[in-house]
C-alpha cells in the first residue's frame, strides 16, 4: 500500500516552509475545518460514509499528534487518545459489519478533535503550520516503513 500524504492540510515543500510568514495565519484554515465538519457529518448520517472523509479525520488526529510532539499544544485530557479510539471504533465496525459506523462517544470525541484543531489553527502562524505538516508527513512515512511508536494506532480502511 502506498503512503498517502496529508493533502487535506497541504503538501509540504521547502519553499512553502521557508517563504511562509511568521506573523500571518495559514489561509487554508477555513476550508480545512469546513471539510472536516462535512466529513464528520457524513460519518454521523450517511448510510455508507465515504472512506476518504474518514481518512481526513485521521489526518486531523495525526496533525494534532504532531502539535503535541512539537510542543505547540499539550493534551492533558488525552483528547487525541479519544480520537484514536474513535478511529479504531470505525475500523472495527468495517471489519465486523462491512460498514463504517461509530458510537455516540466516538462521534463526540471526533467533534472535540475538530474544535481543538480549529482553536490551534487560529493561534499558529503559516510557518508553524508548515512545520507541523512536515512533522506529520514524516510520522506517517515512518509508520508506513514499520517504525511504529508506542501509542500509534495503525488501521487501513
């Protein structure tokens, strides 16, 4: 299986990282948050939710995990762990029933993830965003190469 980069948040390049401003927010925030809310609503209501939307939610969780690793945020209430459990819930549903379904607690955890992400995107610069994207791409690449860290949850939908 091929590595799927975090296109939802943009594709990192050295030029985007070097030329992005320290003092301006990332201009893609609104589009990403809107897309993620649409994806979550589809998971909540659709008979057979699109797996690409589920992958986008996983990308959001990975982005937040990178924020923690880089010291941008702390996660004392383990919201990221709850989001991982929600993603695993969806994966187990696909394996058992062939359909992507999650329980109410998982939906709540994913909604909380989106709130946390929106707050972070409000408070970081465009340059910080690209640093986080690069870290996320590297983490995912390491996972695909078998370098799984303690706490990583790897699922394929």
